[in-house]
C-alpha cells in the first residue's frame, strides 16, 4: 500500500494494530477522521488517552471501573450471597445485558490454558477462594466459556472450594460447546443464567 503522506501511513499503521482491523479498514477510518472537525477528533484522542491512563479495576471483583470498588459491588440492590465467576470483563457486560442476574461477579482474567502458558497463578483464583471464605457467599455460578479450557478452570476452582459450605452451579448448556460467552445472544445467555444446574465433576 503506497501512501502520499508519512503522517497518514503512521496513522494507518497504528489503527491496523487494533484487533479485527486490516490496513484497508484502517485507511478508511483514518480518512474518515480527516474529514471530521478538529474538536471531534480531539475528543476521541482525549477519551482514548484518558481510558488508558485513568481506568482502574475493582479491588473486589476485578471488573473494569472508574473507582476502587465498582458500581456492581457497591450496589445495595445486588444479592451478595451469589457470585458469578466469569473469564473477563466482556462476559460481565454480556450477562448484565440480559437483565436476568442480580448477584455479584468475580472476573478471573482468563482461563487455565497450559498451551498458552496460563496457569492458576496467572488468574484471580486465590482471591476468589478468599472471598468465599470471608464473605457471606452461598452460591458460586460458573459462567465460563463452554470449552475444554473453561471446563478445566471450572474443575480446578471446584476442587479449591471443596470442604466449604457452598453451592456450585454452572450456566445451563443452552450455549453451544466451543462458543465464547460474549458472542452468545442475550436471550440464550439469560435463560442459561436462570436455569443454571449444579456443577458436577465429570
């Protein structure tokens, strides 16, 4: 791809580093930005810089937040006895969009995947077990993706919780094997939360 401007080339290169965006799409976006008023482009740039520099993660659940404790954990309207364990922040957003869940969350930050070099110590599993021991949690809902890595992570956490007086359940398998949670439609995901089943070791 030949560029008549080094500034344009640099912008296209940086935009193309974003996931799912090739050079042609990056060029289209860069040219679109060139046609916008300066104030709009500056707002976009400012929002991105502010996001990167000022965003934080909830100290309790590791959800993305503007404050030390996120709005979900701080809410008096949530059921603190139910904890939904998810892989990442996008899964929290997906479940919240269903409007069917009113408990709290715990974001692991991934799932156990030895092939990718991700073990239990790279995830927020120790803090999860600590929460269960210290807080009045009665049920853990495993809401990880229906994959081998997700099932492995569920099983590992289940073993870590053995001996504790707590109910463990998993979202109903209305979600296809191999599907990522974030791409599941809201109706299916909502029903899976409502009709969760006891977690059983295979």
